[in-house]
C-alpha cells in the first residue's frame, strides 16, 4: 500500500492517541489500521520528511495535528475493497 493511501489513517490514529493522552507505537498503528508493518513504517517516514510527524516521538507536529484534526471529522473510505463475490454471499 502506498504512503499516500495510508497517510490519512496514520495521521488520524496518531491524533486520536494524542487526544487521549496515550503514547502510540508502530505496533499500535499496525493494530489500529490493520496494514503491513513495512507500509506503516514507510508512511510514517514520509510524513516525517514532509513535517507532519515526529517519527522519533511518534507524535504529530503542529501542522500534522491540524491536518489530523480535520481528518477526524471526515469518513475515510475503506482501505481494501471487498470482491463482489464476497459481498454477494453476505
């Protein structure tokens, strides 16, 4: 999965953890988003380079916090599309 696809999910999760006063780890992101560890790591690194996340502390920067708070108010699409055969069987 590309960092562009995962970035809103990572920001939203980090902001949720910060609002709750909890420390977020890479494993927490993997568990919450349910994506591969390598994809999450690449996304956090990309967001760090762009100035939205402090990857060493696993917290958002001020710009990342503002963007993440805006994302909290929106409904993000599903990360994975279910095949039509699975949807029809349900």
